[in-house]
């Protein structure tokens, strides 16, 4: 049994207005923050150091994603565009402006050749990063309300929508499966093993769903969510589920028996964004202008001996 993160090891003031999202990169050595001041920042959270600032988006940035080779960052936000930055130079490589409303979520495919963006205009769009085309290679328009959250795992893409459904698109066989959650799906993600989905639903419930059968495996209640889009994630060990809340805590549940294992206290009331380390039992959370790194109390790499 691995220990869940309970110790607040680092606090970073991002100085970019409200932090709209925090995301680990593919190997967990760096993290990206999206600011309401129209910037994306790249951090080394272990050293509290800011590595680079990416600017040039037209409005506040709501989500970002790192490519698998760490060479590019995709960003989407209130300027209705999907933007690709070059990590090293900070230059804008690509910018697609085909959405009709704000972009809530962005994700790369595994090879980072295609970027997906989900928007309030009820569509998810796919763009080829290698071509010079201004148009998407595919538009997924099955949703009847805004797309709030997307995640990619191999040849499968899942999109959580404000219409109360999440939709899994299987690119290999061209199928779409749909599961109804009852209320706006604020956060949807594949579990680290790719067999299940974690859906955070408005009203304060997180559900663990079997991907192939659509069965409800577990549900997690205790946190508050009536107003905002809150992230939830399964931690790397697949033993814990972390979710944001609107009462000043991040709740960590036991995946198997749905009990609250830990409540991580934050100075701000709403903790809306969090990201789980891809290899270690660590968690980064964003609230207000700050991001926080949480580790288990036996994590000697961060806490020292």
C-alpha cells in the first residue's frame, strides 16, 4: 500500500493572476501553469524555479498540455484558439482559430502529432501539428452542450460535456460510446492503466466507470462542487483518487472502498485544478495565484532524509 500525499512540500506564487490550470509534463519533472494574465509558465516544482513564460494568446489561458517529447506546449483558452508553443524558444508555432467559443481543454495524442481541443461551442476538434493547414482534420460535434474536459489514451479519446454525458471515441474502429452521468461532466480522465474512467460530475460526486462495459465501479462523495469546474484524478499507484473542492480542501479518497483518506487544506476556498504525477505518488494543486506540491511523508527525494 503506497502512502497518499499529505505533506505540503512546496508553495509557488505563479504571479500570473488566477491560475486556471496546473498540469504535469509527460515525465513529471516539470509542470505547466495557465494564468488569467494570458500567459503559460513552465516550472521546475522541485526547485521552485520558473523556467520560461509563454505569451501571445489573446485572452486568459484555461488549459495546457505538454507533448510527449517535451518540445511543445499546447494551450487553449478564452481567445477561442488552440495555440502551440515551442518549449525552448517560446515562439508560437501554430495557432488555430476555428472554435466559436472558449476552449476549455486541450490534449495531445500519444505521438504528439495531433492536438485535440474541446470548446464551449459543443465541438471537439483535432488538428494536425505537422501540416500547415488552418482547418481541423476532424470535428466531433455529437455533444449538445459545451465540452468541458478531454483526455486521450492510445487510440481512444474521451470528452466530458456539460450535457451530462461523456463520449469515448475509438479512432481505430470508428465507434463512439456514450455514458450518461446525470449532470455536467466537469472532469474526465483515463485511469493510469487505461481500463477505467474517472468522471467528476457537478453536484459533488466522482464516479469510477468501467471503460468497456460502462458499469459504475465506485463513487466518491464528501467534497463540494456546485459552481465551478473541478479536476479529479486517479493517482499513479491506482490506490487513491484526488478531487478539488469548494470548501478549502482537496479530498483524497481510497479508490477501492471510497473512504476519505486525507483532506489537504488550502488557504483559498476553491481548489479547482490538480494534476497527478505520472510516476510517483505526488499531487500538484492550484488555488488562487498559488500552486502547491503535495507528497507522501516518506518521499525522501522531496523532503530530504
